[in-house]
């Protein structure tokens, strides 16, 4: 469930309470009149089943509470209440399948912003990838995969496409379009310096055996990107962050960028282009998979996805549903 806390102007409170009481997925409603000082108003709190959250938030937002008051939403880990169990049962769909769009948008907004922290992590990841290529070290390559922050903007881009939030999609695209070139240019400068010290040689690139999978583009490059993108988006919408580690290690976005830089500095243009192709395939595959996962899950408001519609149909055919 989710805990909903809002500051409602006094003249709007009754309408807010009507929205909350009218939805079977809402319970534990409390009201403290005049408790809020800034902005001034009443404090209203409630617990909302995840699958009912989109409708409730849409109705409350339509009352203008976000402009004259405020709304905060937090996940509730444990609920010991018969009323809470009834709210979850009576709300349409399954809580694990529900996408709370406002929660997802807030989560991906920060991840999609181009800032110094994003550039720093992406640059460090590319540098690690270059070192991994130069030393033929899979462990270092895995480290670059984990450090790379690129999944955040990719997930935000997918959310922006599904929600038709083109500002979010544009901000995510800018973060990727600026971040990767900047990180690769810094890696280029570092690689050239390492070449001057003799740490990277053409013979070194030609003799690698443990990390050559990075630039070898094939059908499974797309398959892995799609699977990783699907798992990543599922982990984001279900708040199962542990699965993201597997996603980071599965795809070769950052290692491909680092490999392309190293190969280009050595004049290995065929390898550089193949690495760039691997990078493009991974980026596209993750976005496509993210869009598909979101489209197949329950949508905002009354626009339910195919899974939710099937679950609702099953409920109407079962003895309990009848």
C-alpha cells in the first residue's frame, strides 16, 4: 500500500474527503483541521492500495490541491489491518502489477537530469572500461558496467514515451546525448596519455580474448538488451532494486563506449565501429523493452493494460466475482 499525506485548503477538504471515501481502495482516512501552517489548510492522510492510487491522485489533482496545498506519497512496508486488506482486495487488479505513474515519474525525473554527478559516474565508468580493455580484465569491465548510470535516463526516456511526457523524454535524451560524448572525450584524452606510457598498444588490442565479446555484435546482443531492459523496468516499477545489479552487469553500453575510444585511438576503426554498434543496439533494446513492459502493465486512471483487463475479466467469471 501507499501512504497518502496532503495539505488541503479548508474550502477543498470536503471534496477531498468525498474522493477518498468514494474509492474502495482507500482506507485509514484521518483529518486534522487547521493543522497545516505553510501552506495553510487541513491535514488529510490515508492509506491507498497501489492499484487504486492513479485514480485517487487524478481526482485529487483535479481539485487543484497540488497548486493550493501539497501531496506526498510514500510506500508502506507493513499493514496490519482488516480494513487495509479489504482495500487491497476490492481495488481492481493486483498491487504487484500496478504502476503508480506519479511515483514513477518522480523517481525517473531525478535519474534523467544531466548534472555533474551523472557525468562523473559515466566518465569513471568509461575510464574503467578502457582500463578493462587495455588489461583484458573482465572484472574491471564488470566494474564499469555496475558504475555506469545510463539506465536511469534510458528508463526515464521509456516512461516519457509511454506517458507522452516529451519534456521528460527530451531531458533524458539530452543527458545521454551529452553524457556519452563528454565521457568518451575524457576517456580519449586518458587513453592517449596511457598510450604515451606504452600501457596500451595495437598488439594489446589484437591479443585480447576475455573481453572481445564487448564489440562482437550479434542477435544475442539485442536479445540480452531486451531482457535486461525488461528486467530493469520491472525492478523500477516494483521497487526491487536488487534486480538492477543484474541488469547493469548484463548490458555492455559503457564498456562498448570505452572499447570504441580505445580502438579509435589505435586506428582499429572496424573494432571502433562495431563497438559503437554494440552501444547503439544496447541503448535501443533497453528503451524498447522498457516501453513494452510499461504498455503491458496497468495504465493510468481507467486505462488498464491488457494484464489488468484479463484479471478483471477473470474476476467477473469466478464464483467470488459473481
